[in-house]
């Protein structure tokens, strides 16, 4: 992690000699610290600035960082100003998407004479390429998530509500190694399946439903993301055709996901197929996104991105078809881009599971 801070210092834009971080994910990425506060990284010192509630935690989680505790007289920005002056720093880079306008005004007032420049997404760019340790944690998180899918397939039966199914998934994942869930679980049954981000509700699942489950465990801070749509009892020919279409589209996108590929082309590999199958306009979201410490990271695979896939990126591949009043199908794997293609991190079948 010390290497990461050094690498960021070497890449600071605008002549900045220090980075003052507000984004908690970035602070964790560089230091290991997961609590509230600021991180100030310059050539003299790598520091966490926090309050009494978190001091001990910061010292445990970020052994390579100095920990400075604020006082009633010297709050976060004042402590940062003292450290900046000690280091002889005159230009500080900040994350322009992590500060409110009020934060920025307070910072300028507390640090007179200091010039602030944008960090220009340097941490987020670094975070796009995962190292071996990060990929291992993502693999563990996704393997656990896939086991959760096996469990829930043995649990679902007619009469259970979407919410009961979501609670059981949450319970099982937490009892089996997840530190938390990576995001709010989606359980969308029957006609609710056309809502891409449906909130699990009181609807009881029944024979003839397609049920979409989108969920993920968090392990070591890293977020898994998988989706499967399964069938409860006998489904119609049209539901089956939706499933087969999405499955083939997902495979085409997996085949296209390799280093050097334009994310837009990977999206198109699935989208062209879905459109040609008669579902034009029914796949209304992007194909996928990067995952890491945050569930949604850059790059994205969609119709407008300019991004190019590189080895070490971890992406979701998640096409879907959504038809109001009928339902929906989505199939999602998490993958890591390798030197030659991509490796699926989601060890779960994509044959239609019929319960
Ligand atoms: Mn996703």
C-alpha cells in the first residue's frame, strides 16, 4: 500500500506536492483505514487526520500512516494546514467529486496561501487495475456469492416473498464469511422482473415466475456482483426465449472481453444480438461496470464510453431483457481481464435453473 501512495505522489497533477483525500474508498485504498476523516499524503508524511472515535482503529488499520487526532481547537482542516506547512507544501490536490462547495470554502479559509488543484481522478485511475491481492479478494467474494446462489436455490419455494428470499440470502452470506453485502440485494419476481433495480417486496413468488436475483458479498473490502434469473415451475415459451437470448448475448460479450477491446464494442456484442432477436430497446442499461472496493467503478461498458479494457481490470458482464407486465431476465458474471481474454470469477451455472 505504501507503493500506492508513492505512485500517486509521482502522478500528482498541476504541480501539487500533496494530496488531501476526502473519499473514504480512496483513503482505504492508500492506507487500509476504513473510518472517517482525511488522509494527507506528501513526501514528508502519510497521515490520517481523524477524531477520538477512530484514532485506535486508524493506528491498527494503517500502520504505515501517522495518525493525528483533532482537538476542539484544531479541527481537520487546521491539522491539515499545520502538516502542509511543516512539509513546505504550497499546492494541494483534492478530489473535486468528493468535496461539497461548503467543504471547499472551509478548506480555502482554513489554509490561507495554499493553492488547491484537482486530483483529476488519479486514485480512481490507479484503482482500475487490480493487483494480485485485490483479484484474490474479488475471487473469494464472488466464490462465496456463487455458493450463496446454490443455497438460495434450495430455499426458494412458492409462497415465500421476495423480501424473505432477500433476507435469507443476506443471512447466509453473512454467516458464511461476508463482512457485509456489497449492495442492496435485488429479488424481482414475475412482472417485477422488468424493474432492473427492483426492491424486494411483499410479492409472494409462484409457479410460472421468472425470479431475478442480483446480489454480492463483500470480502476484505472488495465487492462481488452476480445476477441469475431462475424459473419457478413451468415457464412459457416466451420466457424461455428471453432467457436463451440473454444467455447467448452474455456469452458473446464474454468472448469479446479481452485486453485492447473497446468497452463500447463489448457492450455492442451483446446488444446487437439482443436487438436482432426482437428485443430492441428492451436492454436499456449498459452491459457492465468495474468492481472493486466500490461496487460501481470505472470503466463502464456501455454505448458511449471511450474506455479500453486492460489486464487487471475487473468487470461485470450483465446484459438483460425487460418487458413491462411480463418480466425480465438478467445474467451477470464478474470477470477479470487477463493477458489474453477474461477469466470468470462467478462459479455458477448459467443453464436455466428450474425449481
Ligand atoms: Mn452489477
